[in-house]
């Protein structure tokens, strides 16, 4: 039967007790991890968020009633104990922070009993995600998840501290705002007092933080909740958290400088890892040409090589067709993989097709120097030799080639490079390789929309030296945009913003907005721009992604307290769910169910 805490006060968390307290009385409270009854002596592992402490219950040191209660303890019972700190009488446990001490209990209270949990509360759980997320309140008791969330809290706290010292002001921006459809889909919130009208939950505080710069606040910071109605991946959620900032009277180097120092501070304080400054910078074009990705993983080589010129005279129709259509032929060298079985190579071909490839050409160089190739019969010996030389092919190497439009070739080889690196175990989670990607294209062509779209957003400043090409060759205009990438994951991105009316109006024109459409969607910002706008720039980190990498996790779900699953639902609360007819009426909403949804 559960008892109250009345008269008892916790003196320490479990792992806060050290050898210094040997001989002292302490009061601990927490959850029972294990109970081992050896007859005349009972060992209990007590767990709280700090760690585990071994408790000893023995007749003589605790009364008979207390000993009987101790014998009934089961996993996840919540208890309070008072006892004396002692050096361990048995073997020292080197795996525990408290492994050299134990508590000899003289008083026990059972504060709450527990049913048998549906899965063990233990580190590195092998329980299926679905079951763990349905009982997330239990999953959150696992020590590894608790460490992740404590790290997240520490990162947020240290960020606030660092940015305050740098002169940033923490200012909250609205959660109920206006829908601006450019970009990902909004989550909409119906208004009861304005029937038929909707708020949108913010995809980012972008427009408001720019308005704060117009208002003279100079340096803004916010740990901001953001919402995007988009398809999910391991590093995406419908609601997520940004470390959001904006600065006035700055250019690219100023933003990069403060953020490099922030990252250096966080990694040193949280992980005791030294980040080498300045962080390497790489243009978007160089990143795509070398790694096939604008978020390159620099922990390993296997860079792309453009062999278009080398194969320009060959008769292999795949290479020939790609070049005739304005594309390219590029390859990667998987060192030491020349002996890869054909079945495994075929799997790589199928993998490449998932990224838009029609196929994958290869040359497997055997240890004796002989070659197996999917296209050698279409090449002369001289052409094959020149191709192998261009790829720095050595005995034992596997050369893989993609031929198509540049965008597809980059996508295919960029993804293939990571896939092979994973198979070769080249991705060391203890290594942290940062890189700034700069000079992104300002615009990208959308076949669906049949127009140019902003690669970042419509308020990104073009590079001054490219602006004269905005009418003649808009696709070649570079932006004053920058992403910070860590181990192949974009953890943050930003840009210098447009603050001149004429450039902003031209940008909207290029994006296909009429003047009326631009004012309808962004009128409040454009109005503010009439009253003296400082040059300004900003950046936002995905806090979830950053902590995921710092904690060496594979999914942001492991660093978020209550995450959603891939269909954006919460298994624990069963959200989203239907609401009553009364609520719908109050909001002037009528739900229309389609035939597909009823089947």
C-alpha cells in the first residue's frame, strides 16, 4: 500500500552520493531497477535521473517490518529510503558512478507500487519503437533517453547564456500568425471569433525577427517552436525547435564568427570536444562537384570525379546520351571494394535507382589487376585505361559511375557515397567534422510550378556581383546564404536579408508574384521596409538535430520528450483525433469525409 512522504526529505539524488559521504546518513528517493533477494540480505538497485545506487536491506540494520516490505519490492516501485553510506562489501562495479559505495538502509517507505511494465526500463532498449512510444512515459525513464534530454536542456541553457553575453535579447514571437504558402505546408488553426478565417502556426519566426531588426533591437535570440506539415524522416518532426537569431548591421562574416564561437563553446562545455576554428568554408558548387551534396560528410574521402571529358569519345550509349543531353559522367572510387560480390553490386544498382539513376556502371579491379566491368565491351583498351587512371583506380578498387543530368548524378553518387561508407564502417560518431556551405544558388527551377522558386526564402540577399544577371540568367545568381553542416547533416542555415525596396520588389517579380500578391502576403513586412531598414542577417539551428548528433543518436525522436511518428501522429495520446460537433459548430467548420477515407 502506498505511503506518503510526510516527514521525509530527499538529501541527495542517487549518483550525487560519493565516497566523501561514507559514514553519513542520507535519504534517497527513486524507482526500483532490480531486487535481488539472497535470503537474509536483499540488494536493491535504486534509480533516478542521476544514476543508480545499490541499497542493502539486512535484518538487524532494518526492522522486521521494513525487511518484509523490501522483499516485496518490484521493478518500478517508487520508494524512499534512509540509510548509511558504506564502502561496498562486495565487488566494486566499475560501470557505475556509485560502484564503490552502497547504502545500508534502516528505513523504507513505498511511495507508489507499479504493475509489471510492458518492456524493461534499460539502456539501448531492443523493444520496438511503436511499443516504446505508446508508453513514452516509461521509455523516458531509460537512462540513455534521460541523458539525451538533460544534454538538450544543457545546450539550450548554455546557448542562452552565451548569446546574452554577446548582447542578444531573448524575444518571443507569435505562435498564431498569418499563412504564407511559399514553402512547406502550414498547420492551420481556425478562428472562432473570425468565422471562415485561419491562423497558421509558424514554420519559423522569419518575418517577425526581421521586423524586430526594423524596430531597432539589433540582436535577437529565441528558442522557438516551429511547425511544418510535411513528410517525416529520421531528422524531421511536424513540430520542432529552432535556435533562432537575427543581427543588424552585419554581413556574412559577422554571423559566421559569432556562430563558430557558439559551437566551439557548446562542444567544449557539453562534450569536452575542441572545435577547430575557423571552420572550413566551401561553396555550394564545390560541395556538389566534390561530394554530390550540399551537406557533405567530410569524415571520409570517396569524392566524386568528373570523367565527362575522358569518356567523351566512347561508344557506350549511356555515357554518350548523357553528354549529348548536356549532362555529365561522374564516378566514385570505393577503395578496397573491388572484390565485392556481384549480388552486392546489384543491390547498389537498385539503391542508385531509388535516387533517380537509370542504372549504375562499374569497374571492379581485381587484386591481380584484371577488371570486371559492366560496359568494357563498349570501350577500347586505351579508353578503359584512361578512365581507370582518371579515377585513381588501383588493384582492389571498385569504380562506380553515374551518367545523367547533373542534378541526378549528384543525387545518386552523393547518396551512394554515404551508403558505401556506412557498409565500410567509415562513419565515426566520435568525430565531429563541421563545414560552412556558402554561395548557394539564389533560385531553383521548379518543373511542377513552371517557375523559379527561392532556394531559401524570398528575402535572401543576392551576391552583389551576380545581380546584373537576374534577368538574363537568373539560375546563375548566387545568394548570400550559408548552411552549417556537421557530419553530413545540416544543423543550421541562414542568410543576409534583402533590405532595399528595389531588390525585394525585383525578387518577388522573378518569383512570379504580382505586386498585389506580394503585398497581400507580405504587406506588413514591406510596409515596415518603408521606414528605415538596417542591413541585417540571421541564422537558425535545428536544436533537435544538433543535440541528436552531439548525443550520437540516429533519430531526433531520441532527443525529443514526446515525438510524433512518421504519419505525424502521437501513439501515446492518439493525436490527432476527432472533436465534437459542438466544437466544429463554434468554429464554423463542416467536415467532409471523402470516399477514400471511409474505405
